[in-house]
């Protein structure tokens, strides 16, 4: 019969933890007062792939837009969004979300 000691059990549990950890790049933002939510979504999704980043980065499909806050409320005024680029030198992820939202007239919460 095979039994696990405490160290082996801990090691197995720790290895499962590494499979589910991920960075959440979503940012809760307020839409610009001069745009509808549909306009804001269109502008965000259109500008994200071509937004000028300040370092050596390339766009690699890091785009997310969902109306509403974390509970799904305030769908007319708030959204969970992100726009990320990948640094071409070291493959680190660089978020331009707040800069993009600000350039469109929105704000972060």
C-alpha cells in the first residue's frame, strides 16, 4: 500500500497552484461622458491594436472589453477592459489600458 508523506502532499498541492495562477489585467473604467457605451467599445477595440506604446512592444491580441463592473452592474457607465502589448525584447506583457482609456476621454476608478 502506498501512502504519501506530508512533504509529498505539499509538493503536489503546490504544483497544482502553479497551473491556475494568472495575472488579471482587467481594469474597471468609466466611459467618456461624450460617448455611448457602444461608441466607447468600438473606439477602444479599434484603437487598441494600433495604440502607440512608449517602449519596444508589439500588439499580440491582448484585448478585452466587457460592459459593467465586477458584479455586472453599471453597464451604461462602466466597463472592465484591458489592452496589452508584448515587449519584443523579453516577452513581458505591457498594459496600455489606462493610457488608452484616458486618451478616449474615459477615466479609471
